[in-house]
C-alpha cells in the first residue's frame, strides 16, 4: 500500500492562515509517494510546537501569587496549537510538589525565588497537549531531591515525558512519532542536570543518544536574564556570578555531535534564530506562562508558540511564530500586533546575519533562499 504525505497540511488546515506564494508553490510540488514502512524517508514531516518557561503559580511561601480559577485557564489560549502538533514541548520552571520547605533562599535574601507548583496543576499541562517537558533549569531543584522525585512521579502518571532532572538517570527521554524515534536531552547550568558549559560531556551524551534514536532534540536553559539580554553574545554569558554557557558554541557543538534541533530558554526574553548545517537553533523561547512572580512588561511579556517542521533526518523545513503576550500578572493572550514576530525577525538578522532564516510578517519561517 502506498501513502501520500502532504508537507504543509498542518499549516493549511490546523491553523487556517493564508498561504504565501512560496508555500503554495511548495504545496503543489510536495505530493510525494512513499513506500509503506519507510520510516527514514526524508519526506516524512514532524511538527514540534515549542514554548519557553512554564510556572503556573506557587503557593510558597504564601498563596497570594496563585492564579485565578486555580490555574485552569492559563494554558487554554494556546491549547489548539499545542494539540495540533505531533510533539508539544516546554520548559517546566519549577517542581510539582504539594509541600515542603525550601532551603534555597535565606531569610536575609530579598532577591531569591523558590517555586513549587501544586501537583494537581499537572493535569493542565496534559490537557493543553504537552508531550515532553524539560526539567533542566535553575528552579527544578528549589525543593531539593523531593521536588524532583515528585515532579517525575506526577508527570509519569500522566504519561508526559521529561528530560534533564538528573544527569545520571534522567538526562534524556524518547518518544516515537510517525515511525520516527525522537530523543530529547535537557541541559542547564546547574550541577544536577547535564551542564551547558561542559562541551565534551555534551558531545558524548548527544552522540550516544543518536546511536539509539533517529532524531535528537537538545533543550538548554542558559544565558543571562532580563529585558536587556535579548542579544546573543558569542562568548560565555554570566549572571549572578554564574557561567551560563557560550550558547552559539554549545548549540553548534551539539549539532556537530548529531543533534537536529536546539531549543533554548532561560533569559526570560525572546532571542533570535539561526540555521546551522540545515538545523534550526532557537536561542530563547522566552517566558510562556509564568504567573504571579515576575514583572512582565515589554520584552519579558512577549512570547510565542514556535511551530517547527523537520523531516525524518532532522532537516529544518519550515516554521511559524504564533505570537502571544503576557498581561497583568501573567495571563496568556493572543497578540494581534504580532510583536513576537517582529522581535524574533529583528534579533535573528542582528545576531546571525549570515545564518538567520527568512521570517515574514505573518510569522512564517523558511531557510534563507540561495
């Protein structure tokens, strides 16, 4: 039996936007006949919807920062996009645990944040469509090993994959889509997760996982934080005295080792995109839903769902920026001004003039034409 796969079907019908002439041309030329069972055929397209930091509200040390309606509505504005993708990914910025005392912050410290989301909130992640979450970040350990254990247990019960909470046992996870086995690795700048500063170990982890799967996706939590940190320096970034990675070097290193896609988060702002060896690098997905704790305005309030289409070899085919913004204390809403589109397009050209993709005013992303 023969199967016919249409490259841009998720774009044309799931999200109902007007196709550009470039996409229409690609659509007309992309009815490809595939032999049954050929799971490595490069004409199989996998769609990944990626978002940045998720912190749905923390009742610690008190509940005045908890969201309305017990958080049930926070993710709903993006639910359709997330569910329409083959894989929905995000960074879970803190543990899922229902009690405990954090030893992270001393009483004398005013600039310290410790988060714990109620375990009941995990069902919202499942309902929104998330398939895999990075637990490699500087907040997953806010409630120690108990918090990490509770988080893994809670996500496992809901069959949500996770990566990066422990470099020895839980550095990576795998899932299968359209006959393609995909591995996700979570890196961060802490001693618990695989470390973004340790390039030799990063190469080995990626190379070893590539021997087991068809596609490797690398997620990293790195870079300095704040509204003034939208640019990507070509050197190691430091924040609060901590090395947080030379992110261009790290990203290219893991692609050289076998990764097909790099998804960054950590600076709490959007950053640019580049394409290296036909692979997409996303330097920061920004805040996604971070309720109650942060001053969200300007760059820190801009966010997106980034839709990414890759083939079964990991080659970047196309993408789309779905622009959102965070209002008030962290309420996610669609952004008709398309601020995220213009920001990412501008930053990509500024930081990666030779390797940035094409991003049009509708948020459509394509490799730069020759």
